[in-house]
C-alpha cells in the first residue's frame, strides 16, 4: 500500500494543544472538587428536613448540575490530551466494527448506508486499546461522516493490516515503524478545504464544509489514537468526500503479560468514621487545602495543613512524626508530592500516604510523578469517597 502522507508539524501543534488542555482540565478538576465539597458541607449542616422545593436547595441543585457538566468537559479535555483514564486490553478492531455495525447504522440518516469493507478477513491483527474509547472513535467518525453527506450517500469502513517504513514514521513522536492495523472511514460528502484540513482536529473548530461539526469530537479522536501510540490523518477522496485514516500498532499476546488497567479510585465501602487520628494536608491550591481541612475536621480528625512540600516536612518534623496520614497533592511548585512522601517515609515510615491530583494516573505515570507505594485519588472526588479512602489507609496502619 502507498505510504501515508503524514503531517508532523500539525501533529506537534496538536500535542502542544494537548498539554495545554491537560493543564486546563487539572485546574477545572480542582475547582469542581471545591464546589462539590462545599455543596456537601452545606447540605450536611442544613439537615435532611430541608424541603427540596426551597429556593436555596433549588439553587444548590443547579450549581451541582453545572459542576457535573463541567466535570464532563474536564474529562473530554483529558481525552483530547490523550491522557484520559482507560482500561487497556488486546482488542479485535474487526470484531468491534462488526458488532457495532447495526447500532451505528441506526445513528445516521435514513438515506445514508454504512458499508463494511474487508471485515471478512481472518488475518486482521489485534491492537492494544480501551474498547470504550475505540467505540467513541467509531461513533465520532461515523457521525461526522453523516453530517458531511447532504442527503443520501454511503459511509465505508475498512480495516486492513499494513506495514509502515521508518521513513513513514520518522517525524511521528512515539510512533515506531512496523506492523499496523489501518482503519479507514470514507464518506461521499463535499470534502474540505486545505485551510480547514489544517485545523479540523483543533478543539471547538467548526466549518461550513465540516457540516455543523463542533465541540471536542475530532480532537478527542486524535487524543484517543495518540494514547495507543498510533496516529491519524485526513485527506480528500479522488472523487470527492473525506477519508480518515487511522493507524494502530499491531499487537500480539505476550507470555505471562499483565494488562495495564488503571484503577478507578474510591471504590472502598469501608466505614468512613474517624478515630482520634491526625492528618497532614498538603496542597498548593488554597481553596482545595481549606475545603479538605474542613471536611476532615467535620469528620472528627485532627488536621494540620501546609501549602508546599517543604512546609509539610518541617511541620511533621516539629510533630516528631506524630502524624497518622499524609494527604498530599502531587503536582506542586518545587518538591512534588511523590518526593515529599518518599522523604517523609524515610524519616517516619509509619505514616501512611494518600496522593491526590486533578491529573489522571496515566499522565502522572508518564511524568514519573506517581508512586507505586502510595494510593492515588483523582480529583474531583466526593467527601464520602475521600473519607472512605482515608479510613482504608488508616485501617492498614492498625493492622500492621
């Protein structure tokens, strides 16, 4: 097959946008944590007898819903950045497309037909990805193709094995030459201009020749594909329409291989009641630090707080290690939370650690900021989840 026409400059620009989106998502998650935490405290102090029709309760409900929608936006930004939470496993892309064909057909216009090409072949390689995210990719590509077709037409989905040479991948960061699975989605719409081609994977970009495409759809597709160490490109068909090419690295099962599954934090059902225990909270965000302190105080814990890692170390030394648990943010100016927990446990090994961040575990692992020896909570989390997680860690200490 012909080597794909790659666009390394566009890819680098999108990676820069991805890093920016990840930072924005982190800040949004911190703000959502503060908003939701204060809502929970307000409701706690109001008591259960407050009527749901009370104007204040109605307003609080609207704030809560706005925070939920903002959380969904933060998750989409992380997906665009290629750093969303995922469950990685070996997947047959051919089977995924075949199984979803009927459902995808129901989503498009009545006069638009989805055809599958080359899905009868038995030698299509496996890929390593998150099946839910792959479905999101298929949905978005099909919906965009449907929008590009004015009245009636065909959307073709093809899957093939292919080999990419070193020359084809040399300008692609994180992409190695070798065997790939090629997913191609073709529509018979109006195509696109070269000006819009350069921007079609940007967040919130919309154009007349992309239908009413808007939001984070195609940019999320780009982020998900980047997570698989694959890449994508867009081109006009020779007879009109748009062709989206996605290349996923082909994978084979490895002997004794463990599939990487990022855990969803806070699933414990442990009792969230507090004993006479002391917690040190370290977070450079003043609002997050103060809210966390209030939540822990209301649960009966003794709490110390610090705005950076060095202050936290000084405080625990002053307390001569008389701290039961360190609850710390990870990404902070100067010393990060992982280094803080390492130094603290060298001096005071009995102190338990919980790490928190508005970034996902995937992002933190990529940057070496996540410790395998400490539990991790991704903000925003509910007060109940926070207290349950703390109780689980303190319970481990009691058992030692």
